[in-house]
């Protein structure tokens, strides 16, 4: 009987045909590669870094819990509901946080007993507090009604962070670093370091020397991007916004040439009529010759 590779079934539907990487102590699973545009094949921004059996989520875009379940069914055994107990938020834009309530409560309903810890910039605690209040009727009904549910997994702890090491344990060190994203006062990228691999995730950002410093030959650089050709089709006011908030393919090529990642992974792609092939062509045209892929949901690296 033919043994299908991990994610093969979802490749057919989502074009997420990324092979399982060699056995290492850390890997990246793209749970959502989208942006505010409602593409049904791309959930909102969410990335899972998996190391030593632990799950480290970055951002909680719309669909994060269901994409985790899809990845689990496709063979990523660590992405069980009870393991979704830790998330690092890059910034508080809605497309990166609309799935937070889902992440707070759905895994609890499905037997997560550990509280969820949410690491993020100033304002994260207020967001968590308000979401908890918004769902207080649901929480109270489940705790005091007929459901045979645990009494702890609903709890969410917010940890507001500044740049620097924000987590260390289980063979993992997580470092937050500041990036510039429009007029957000606080926006972060994250670097994940294990004994064998270094994985850097940009979050939303304009070109940043800090990305180069944090990667510095890292194993995987996951970076947001927009199409240069597509940018030219946008109205001037939107061009102004994106130029001060995001990174073009040409700019990313320049960053990657300095950062020298072993693998560059594009996500949060703003196509504006372009395709994945176009994005890669623009990266190459700007002189980057390293290994690069344009990610789809459920890609594993």
C-alpha cells in the first residue's frame, strides 16, 4: 500500500506541498500565511515552531486552531489541542490576533488543562482581559453547567514583553526583537534557538537591519513580503502605507543577501495580482540566489 507523505492530502486542496524536513530538533509549520484579505486557502498569520515535543505559536490569525488541527491530521503529531498553550504575538493588528479568543477557549473545550500564556507587546494584557470578559458567559456556563470540563484550561495569562530573551526552557530560547511596522509603537519579530537550529520570524515590518543581525546565517528566516509589480497598481495612499509598513521582494532580497539564511520562507504575501512564481522571480531578479520558497498553509520546514 502506498504511504502518503505528511500533508499530501492537504497539498491537493491547499497547494501546501512542502516535504517534511530531515529529522531535527526544531521545525516550522505554517498554520496561516494570509493577511487581511479573506483568501479561503490562506488563514490569518500564524506559525508554529515545534521543538522537543513542545509547540511555540507565533501570532493567532483567524483559523489558527483549525489549521493546527489540520496539520495534526496531516501527521504533525505535536499539534494536539492540549499542546496549544503558548503564543508569541508580534503586534496587535487584528489580522494577527482575531484567532486569539479561539486559541484561548477552543483547546480548553477539547481538554487542554494548562492555561494559555500569551507573550506580546504592551496592550496584550488589556486584549486578553477584554476577551475573557467578552466570553465570561461561555466560561461560566461551561465551568458551572453540565459539561464534564476541567477547571483550569480556560485561564489565560498575558505576559507583556520588551525586546530581549522572553522565554527559556525545554531546550528552547525565544528572543523578541523590535521591528518597525507603520506607526505601531511596539512591533516584534522573534528568534527561536535550540541546540541545532535557529529560526527567525519577522512579523510585519519594513526592511530592518535587526532581521539581518538576528538571522546571521540562521536555518530558516520566515519573512513577510509584497510584490514590487503589484505595488505599482495600488493607489498612492496605499503605496505610502505599505512602503512604511511592509517589505518588498526587492528589499527582502537585499536583506537575505546579508542575513544568509539556509532557507528563506515568504509568508503574509501581498500579491496584488502577482503569483508565487512572480514573487520568486522578483526575488531572483533582485539578485538573491539562496534557497527560497513562497509558503502556503500547512507547509513544513
